[in-house]
C-alpha cells in the first residue's frame, strides 16, 4: 500500500478546488502540484523520523491520542472550516508541521512554492490544512486496519521507496542535508509536471 497514492484518491478535484478557494488561488493545477509536493515531503519526513524507535513511538502515540481518522469523514467541511474535530490537536496543522519538519519548515515551503509557482504564504496555508489530513489518514489505518507500531513505520518506508523515484530521492536528499538550497534548485528545475498525477 502506497500512502501517497491513496491520499491522491482523497484529494479529488472537488477537494483541490476547495483548497484553492480557501487560499485564494485561481489555478487548481498549481494547488495539485503544491499538494503533491507537500504530501511527498511530509511522508518522507515522517518516514525519516520513524527510522528511530523513539521517533516511531512518538508518532504512533500522537496518532493514538489525537488522530482517529474522523477528519476524513468530512474533508470538505474541514477544509472550509465548517467542521472542526472535537479534539483540537487533530486539526492543529501548525503544531504538526513543527513536530514533523522542525526548522526545515520554511525551506520546505520555499521549495514547494518554487515548484508550484505559488506564493509562500499560500503554500504555508496549504501545509497547515494538509498535515492534519495526512496524520488523520495514518490514524485511520491504525484504528481500522489494525496496523501495529512497526506497521506504521513500514507503511511510511514503502511509500517513500515506491513513489516516483526522481522526485522522492531529491526530497530525501533535501531532508538529509537539512534543506540545502542547491537541492531545492534541483527539485524546482524538475518543474510542475513532475508533481502532477500520472
């Protein structure tokens, strides 16, 4: 199972259109590219964090505590703000990004902005929307699929390994080098098409 492919199924044209409206973007293609770039980077960062047992345990305890997947029951409502989970931590995108990306967050926003052509502020708004969706998805796999602690780590690792290689290998390089600017240039040069659904 590839998390990114399954998430792309959730991020259908209607959902992408709603995200575009919320952040004030007219071109849904840019939103799709930014969404794929952000999700790919977040999955890669989570996978990297989960390579240590302490990192994996911290992720799974956060999933068990705050992310049961119910956010996916009304994705449109969450994006538009009409529905807010009763557990506020489930929708705290800024907090999630801080934990997952740490001081790399501005570099990630910059990288995705350059790939998609979107303003960094808009990419930042998108990131705070998408981070809770990703953790909600992982939480749902754990709750409903009975995925154990090690299984969450395997799920993340498999998704990184099986995803369109050139982009993901560069994203991993970017994370390994703590947001190296030259790697951002390499990713930006790949252009938008590399992050479109095939």
